[in-house]
C-alpha cells in the first residue's frame, strides 16, 4: 500500500497530484509535482485531455512561469477504484 496520493495520468507513477492555488488570482487547480501538468478545473475528470502546463496556465493570467506563483496544498487522494 502506497503512502502517495493520486498518481498523475500523464506521467503515470512518477508524480503525485496535489491541490494548489494560484496566489495572484485565487484559482484552485490540481498540479502534478513531477511533469508540470495542471488541471485548471478540478471538478472535471483528471484526464490528460483536460490538462495544460503550469507555464501556459500562469501566462493566461499574465503571471511569470514560476512555481512560486502556486501555493501547494494537500495531495489528491487516490481514487477508490484505483
């Protein structure tokens, strides 16, 4: 049994998904700690088709491509069906 959270569907077992908040805008997102993919709409399925990258997300808000713009929170729990 792993102590990790939900694994990223894009980079598979390499990264955990965590909740995060864009500091400047307050936007709630889910981000992979390994591959830099981010899901800007956490209520949607965590599916690679819904992902973007951190740089693109921040650029849309006129922010620098810098992880310091994100406040990381709790890990996303693993899916009960996983």
